C-alpha cells in the first residue's frame, strides 16, 4: 500500500468511529470491512458485518457521543503487503490528558477491505 492510500485508509477508519449518523456510519463500515471480517481483542471476538456495525455504534455512543472523546492517529503507521499497523490515542475533544492508547493490526483482503483486525491496548506512560 503506497503512503497516500495508507493515509486515506486510516482517515476513513478513524472517521468511522466519529460519524454521528448511523446510516452513514454503517455505509463506512460496509466499505471498509469484508462481509466475513473479524475484530479481535483481549475482551471480545466478533465476526461479520452486523456485529462490527453494532460494535462501532456502541463505541461511538459511549466514547464519542456521551463522553466526548476523539480517536486520532499518533504516528508510526505502516503497511507491509496486506498487513497494516496503526497506533492511536483517545483524548478529550476539548483537550486534556490521553485516556487510552492502542495498536491496531489490520489484515486486508486483496480488494483492500479489512479481513481481520487485532486490537491491543497499550499502557499509558506514567
């Protein structure tokens, strides 16, 4: 994946979490994820678009809409073949200390859609 395509992919992915309109958010999920995609972390393992749409909606409702956080890239994003690594942080929309830090590892299909996502919470620096 060339640098511009990688930047566009990450912008669309981050935008998905912030999209307030449920129908538009669903359309973004459907454009980014394969029909049989999976999303894995220590806390959950979900499969299929319906579960991913529901997970993104829950995260949006709790962290973005209610608690007023934003997710943003923090650099060191890279791709090798069909694997992408992406570091992110969650911060208060109006400023303040970082609330969460994470690493997402994407495995993409040949068409560029997410086949699998592995999410890791990173410890916050002291």
